[in-house]
C-alpha cells in the first residue's frame, strides 16, 4: 500500500484510540502514525484473487484468511500494520478485549507497490521475522508475474521465486496451492493489451478489460 508519514510521536494506546475511530487505516511505527492511501485495480485484484482462493481451500479447516482490514501487531517491535492478506490457524490471539488486533499470523502476503516495495522487502520484513507464529512471507508483484516466497527454517528464511503463469505457488504452512494464473486473473501488466483471464472451460485465456 502507498503511505505518507507524519512526524508527531504517539504512544501505542494513543494510536489505537485514534485508529479505532478513524475512517482510513494507518500503520504505527516507532511512535509515528503512517497513513495508508488507496491502491490500484491490479493490487486489489491480486489481493481478492488470493484471499478468495485461500478461503475456498481452507473452508472447514483450522486456518482462516483475512484481507486488507485485519490489523497485526508485532509484539517484539511494536509495529502495528495491515497485511494485504494474512492467514491464522487455530486459536486467534488478540491483543486485548477489543478483538481487533491479531498477534499470531502464520502466513503474511504483501502485494508490492512502487512506494512501499523497499519497505516490504526490508524494514517491514525485519519486523515480521520477529513473529514467532509466522512461517511464510510472500511478496507478490503487481507490475510483472513474480511471487517471492520466504519460508522459515529454524533461524533462517529460505527464498524461492516463481515467474510464469503456469507455475503453482505451494504454501506448505497451510497446505494450499495456488496457480499464478489464478493469482493474476484479470490483472493487466505493463505492455499487455489484455488482462489474464480464465475461459469457461477453465483454460488460460485473455479477458477484456484491466486496471491501473
């Protein structure tokens, strides 16, 4: 998501009090409130494609996906943020009795935006790595077909990359598999004249339309 920063310092309690009545979402980083602004059609399509497919596969099981509006706190660093897609399994741990801040995500997915890509790869990932519950961190490009998957292996995070529509993303922590063709369904990439789609028979096809 695109963000703009303010320079006033707030306590976590002050941030939460403001956030719970705000009309727009903001992150909380080291005492500062960072406003999150709008996203592109491609960004939203990717988020909804992922959340929808994961929701279908996880239905009836112990894991549950959420998109966009679930606030996560990294207790060890104090970060409050809103992942594009987050999956939790088993008992959901909340910060307090407002039941609106998640503490134990298992999978976090961020769709990269030009203004936040460096943050998502660097500082934000450094925060996320301090979550004991987190097993996989996924970065999804919106201007090219590319998914980067970081998997926790002990104290290390192992990277693998996918870059073809026929590739299949396996998320072992939640036993799900999603094709990149499904992730990028109806997404228009730079230079393309049509978005990625699926025809009535379920085969790859070009669908009219697109977003910015």
